[in-house]
């Protein structure tokens, strides 16, 4: 995973935005390590305007998904001449990532679903097309192989998919599930953290991160916010992250994590925080389905 500092835009207001380091995916494309998430059970009334603010502040990695219903706001903002097309910020400077919804995860629905998302987004292409969850809903697949095949063989817009690494073929460039970082590093796969701040306000969310006493103590000692400490810790672990806040002040604060470091003591304290799975995936478990229990779904690693 190679990192580089990328500055965005020319002599325009956008040029003053925060520069976010990038990692290089195994496809050869650069991806900003910090993305702006849009998924929420209670999105703002004008999500399109919020996305435009994110781009203005310097976010160059936008995360949307069909299941979130956040594709339309991107299109509406583009029609007004803002969001992804701010002056000095060309489309190629913004990495737009889209997640594939479960029921559309079998051929030929994969490519069709991408085309539908592109239409709703008002885009000609997305930079990374991800499987939202590695589980198909409603129809059977061959352990995910058919879906990855359809992604990697799709015409034109689908260029950098691949099968799950253990099946061989083209390795995925950036899975959205938690994996052992060492294993991913060996396979050249970038790990991305979803809901790194606990996703307060989402139905899958939790206050465990923002209410952590350890993070509170580290943040107070360093005059940082709890969110900044959590995101900085992930960055120092070599993990990319998609953070979501619709508050303009916190959107900017979440980007101010690249010019300072945690101490060894800070990192040891944070590493000692008890771990828990945020999203168990109970809705994929059924006595009539392939996953009879959470043990089956997570390969025994609950």
C-alpha cells in the first residue's frame, strides 16, 4: 500500500482545502485514505448541499450506496453545477465509490445494477464498485464467485473487480469486510473501515466509540476531539476509513488528522479497548438459508 500526499485544484477556493494522503490500490489507482460517508437513518434535509460542502472542505472520496438512497442527491447537486464539479475540482479528482445492493448480486443483475446506479448518480463511471456485503439476498451464488466474475468481466465501466482472493483470479482492490491486515497486505488488498466513529444516528450504529473513556482521555490530553483520535489511530494502523458527519464543523475537524501523531502510550491504551462487532448481520441468518447461525455467517469468528 503506497501512500502519497495529493493536493487538489488550482488557484481557486478549493485549493485551500485540506490535502488528504492517498493509497495506491492494486489496480494502480489512487484512493484518498479518508472518505466522506453518506449512509444514515436520519440524513439531512438537503444531503446534496452537504455533499457539496464536503467537496469544498477537501473530501475527494465519496461513498454512496443504492441501499442508502444517496445516489439522487449527488445527481441533483451536479445539475446545479456543484458537488463533484466545483470550480477547480474536475470529476477525475474526486473518487466516487458505490456499493452493490444484496438482491442484485447475481448475473446478469450486477452490471444492470451498476448502470442503474450510474443513471441515478448522473455519472458516466464510478471509481470503485464494491460488494456491500459478501452475501447474496434472495438468490444463490457460488460462494460469491459469480458476482466477482460478473464485476471483473463487465463491459466498459466495470474494470477492476475480481473474485475473492481465495478463489484465485483477479484479487479485490478494497473489500469492505474486516480482515486481518497482515493477510490483506500480503495480497495487496487495502482495508477500509466503515462507520469508524460508531455510526451514531444509523440503525446499525453505536455510541461505544464516542463514549469511550480511553479515547476521551487521549483526546483531552492532546486537545483533539474523540473523533480525531479514533481516525488518527486508524490512519496509523494503515487503514483507510469512511467517516460520516453532516455537521460542517465536525466535517472539517475529521480532516485535521494528518499533521500530528499519537504517542506509543496513546496507541497502547487504544489497542487495549475491548473489541466488539458493530454489525452482526443477523438478517442474513435463516433456518431455510445457507447461514443457519451467526457462526456459519462469520466462519466461526463471531
